[in-house]
C-alpha cells in the first residue's frame, strides 16, 4: 500500500520551507519534492509564487503534519489549498515526483 500524501499549497518559498519544517517536527513524515506555480494573476497575490509542499507518511501522521504546516503558513503569507490522499494510485505516485522547481 502506498503512503498517504498531503499536499499543501502556500504563498512563497520561505513560507513553504517554514511550514514544511513545522509539519516534519509535528509528525513522522517525509517531504516529497516541492512544486511551484506562478499564476497569471501573480501580481495581485500576497506573494507572486505558489509552492506545493508534499508530505508523505501514514494517514494520521500526514494529517498532523498538514495541521501544523497549515497553522504556520496562515500566520505567514497564507494557504492556497490543501488535500490529503490516503492511498494514491500508481499514476498519481508518478506525478508526485514531478517538480517545476527543477526547471529554470
């Protein structure tokens, strides 16, 4: 069975690092690659970059990490969206490995 994944989108890379750190300290999870998105309306956002943090672990740990990371991100620049996938399918697993941060 695949590990659960929690995906938390936040505004800005600094917020992503701080939120990821909080999530990892709160629960026994690992971080899958971060991903980035610069939306068309970037100039109207609090920070013009959206970063997705991907936590991996058992469902309870991922939920605890997401709660801690969400609280931290809300105190900084904010949260765009979040979701926990308890048992990702194989094609989803492949997509989780992709990251826009690998590209210039």
